[in-house]
C-alpha cells in the first residue's frame, strides 16, 4: 500500500449546522477569539506504518452540508508542519503527503519504550506528546465468515480468541473492508467497526468470543482486515468517548476538542500500538 494514496483519497463528510435568525441582536464587543490549536489524530495502518493527521480546531460556522469536502479539508488541514518522532533508536522526520497527513516512519516500534511526537507549525506553533508502546497481544485463534441473520442482512462474523497477560490490559478490535478506491477514507473512518475490551473479568486467562459486524452488508468475495491491539487505558477511555458520540466524520474530527488529550499545547491523542492484523476473503 502506498502511503501517498492515503493523502489523496481522504474524504470528509460535512456536519449539519444549526442556525437561527434572532431579531435585533445586541452588539457584543471585547470578547477575544478562541485561539486555534493543532488537533492530532493517530492511526496505525495495515502495513504497520504510522499515519498522523493534523488539523486545526474549527467552529461550526466554517462549514455546511453544502460545502465542498476538499475545500473544508484545505481549511482545517495543517500543511506547514515539521513533524518528528523520537524513540530509543533515534529521530525520524515524517513525510508530508498533503491534506494534513504525515507518515513514512521507518523505525520499528518496541514494546515498553516511549516515543515522543513533536509538531512545529509556522502558523499554529508547536505541540508534543509522548506515549509508551504496550506489549503486543496477538490472536491465538481467529476465523471470519458470512452470517445471514434471517432479516435480509448479511453480516461478517468474527470468531477469535487470545491469551490475556496477567496485568491489566485494554484492547481494541477493528474490522474494516478492503476497498482500494476508498482505502484512505476507511483508514480514518469513524464508521469502521470497533470493539473495545477490558480484561476485568478474564485477567490472565484465555478469552474467546464471536462478534457480528454491523453497519453494512457483506457479500461472498469481500475482503476484510481484522486487527487486535493492546492499547493504553488512557487511549481506551478516549476511544470509548468517541464511539459513544460519533455520528459523522466532521464530528469525528471535531470531537477531540472536548475530550481528554495527551497532546501538550494542542488537542487529540497520540498513541502507538502493535496490532496483530489478519486478512480474510469472506465465503
């Protein structure tokens, strides 16, 4: 997969603006404008590379349902940044692919080690964030197939298991279709199926379950990617809030403004993890 295609294919859905007309408004002066900040979105892509999406905070009146997605992207993307990632083996400079997307990290991420992201934008200043990579937890078993629910829907059914380490852990299971013409949008898409797990009831034990992927129909021959990631408790809490409140892609980008953040001087969340990724052709 070419990372450059990710920058080209990103498509934003515009959120709905609620506007009213108030007669004879009072003029208010002296209220300072809220300073814009950098918002960091992190994504590990299927080839285990890192993608960082940088946008700026924005108000609801900057876009409407009739706005052109590319124009909105041009308005909120941070394209003038120097982005570096420092780890135990040195510092890498991320490549800009346009549209606020940066990637191309070549360093192997090591369990138990900390990595610091630093962003320096000429227009919005600097932000930084540090995260520690949790130990990789992989599938001990996994299978995927089509499931007919009897109501005319064809779902993807995933039956999987893994051995949970003795310490407290938090997991993220992701399922998304492989559609090359929309790959970038789906990599950063809030509509991809995500299941969050914490090991309070099976700490240190073997865990297994079957899940049925909703939100779309699948057909024989469809290809899906299934990944399991051991994530930090802080990122688990951040993602849980997103899953509870997401409705559209524009909200997906704006929600980090109101959520907990580990980004110093900005918003969003920087996180690294080591996913176990499997590909299936559904039959």
